[in-house]
């Protein structure tokens, strides 16, 4: 029974982490959040608690800190609620930043996961769900990407995800009790339909959807469409956008799979549908009534023309499929943005280094 399981959720205060907490709590899991709050928000955790009507421990710490992890596992055991499984989000995730600061990415993402895995072994915990990315596939050899597509990332961030997947695969071979489900996310956008939690990037957003909602609300003057001459139907880049709540529910399904038996599994979390930049702008205008000003701009270095998932393995293995469409992604993301023009910062506690615990 799910009700009796206690989960460690690293990076639970981030965009995907906070939405996943809501779904894990709704599914009856108990959670302990571990986050260094460099990107995540304490206010997001307060809101998850309010939305779910459940409180949970939130420990400030860094996954590279072995002693802090040991203390957390030991404390949970003392409390009679030992950690049964880990959902591991904590990582750095900006592609351009990873090119500029590769060591920070290998340290946080690879070394951080090694420290976590070592602490899990010391504590006898052998179930993991890992936050990976479709970026591990690199340039598509064929579309849609299925899980057997070659792994060939094109930037340090992608390499950190591919390396961790390799480590998990090797660990599952060496330790027949260990189970790891690695989730290859496509492009998560949108927000919880309550409008209470959402994406809160620090500074100018790198990704399309948070950038376009900031233009829509008037904080940025216009969207630059990076490349209008791709070999796609309208010349703009095509991606598999997935509602963050669908993605979050995919974690619940993945966790149940990880708890059900050992082995390494890599699964795409996407919808199987591609949407171009211009199609997303049109869908946003239809869902919200806001036409976002845009202009053509040169291609962004490292971008590919098109990417979308073959989502069938997730359905077959996990019994999960995405159900929310682009209109819902736009409406829900816009609700969050209009209610929180300045993200969580306006809620007093801010996101980064403010004091106070949820
Ligand atoms: C990017 C990362 C990917 C990461 C993902 C996380 C790169 C090259 N890839 O994916 O590794 O896993 O974010 O969510 O950074 N676009 C514009 N104008 C903008 C921003 C984006 O036209 O201001 C276009 C892009 O060219 C692309 C599409 O919108 O065609 C989606 O871009 P984005 O949201 O950044 O996602 P990815 O590039 O797919």
C-alpha cells in the first residue's frame, strides 16, 4: 500500500518537484523534502502543504553533503518512518550555463547523485526515481525518440544526465536488489490549475513558455522566435510540450514501478505530439485572449529542428499517459503568471536565501 511509504524528495522546492509533491501526497505517500533552496522556493513548499492539506518535513541541505544525508536517513529511521524510496530532482538545469560552468554541473548533478547513492546504500535504501531529460538523445536519428534511441548529448548539462543514467544502469547490474526508474522529460510547461504553484525562473527565462508568459504580462517587450527556417511545417522549432501536472503524475506511476521490483528502466515522459513555436503562440492567444508580440531571430546555437516522444513505453510499463492538451497548459500557466507577476517573491518569503521554514 502506498500509504505506508515514506519518500525522500530531493529538489522538491523546484518547479517539477513542487508539482510532483502535490501528486505524491494526493496518492497517499509521506514525503520528506531535501533542498538547498538555490533555485527552489520555500513559499512553493508552503503552498504544496496548503493545497494538499498535509504537512511534511523540509530539510535544507545539499545532495553533495554526505553527512547531512546520513543524518536525514538516520533521523527518519529513529522516528519510525524510514525512507523507502528517493525521488531525485535536485540538479542544475540551464544548458547555456552548463557550457559556461561545466564543473558546477558535473559537481552538482553527477557528484551530487553519487553522494546520494552512497548515502542510500549506507541506509539500505534501494529504490530511486531519477529526473532525466530527453536532452540525453541529442540530435534525432529518427522521430519520435523512443528509449532505444542512441544517447548522444550535445552539452554538459545533457552529459550529466546521461552519466547519471549510466551510473544507475551499472548499479542495477551490480546490485540485483536496486531499482532505478529514470524519466526522460520532454518540455514541461503550464502550472497547477489552482494557480498557486508554478514556474519561477530567476532572471530572464531561457525556455520558451516562461519567456512568452513574461512578454504576455508586459515584463518583456517581445518574444524572439529562434529560427523560422527549420525544415518544419511553419519553419519554427517543434517540441513535445507536456503539462507539468501530467509529468508529476508520471512520477507517481514511476515510483510505484520502482517499488514493485528491481532493475533499471528508462522511460520517456512526453505526449507524443509536436507543437511549433508559432502553434504554441496561436494556442496561447486562443486560450488566454493575449496575442504575444514576436519577431524572427537567428537560430539558437545547439537547437534542433524538432523533437517529440514515443510515449508508448510509459503507457505499457507504468500505465501512465499524458491527458492535458496545449490549451490547458496555456490556460493554467497563464493563471499562475497573472496571479504571480513576480513569482513567489511577492509572497514575502521569496525563493532563494530567505529565512524561515515552511
Ligand atoms: C531546453 C534545453 C534542454 C532542456 C530543456 C528544459 C537547449 C538547447 N535545450 O530545451 O536541454 O532539457 O530546455 O526545459 O537549451 N524558443 C524561441 N524563443 C525563446 C526560447 C525558445 O523561439 O525565447 C524556441 C526554441 O528555439 C525551441 C523552442 O522554443 O524551438 C523550445 O525551447 P525551450 O523551451 O528552450 O526548450 P528546448 O530547447 O527544447
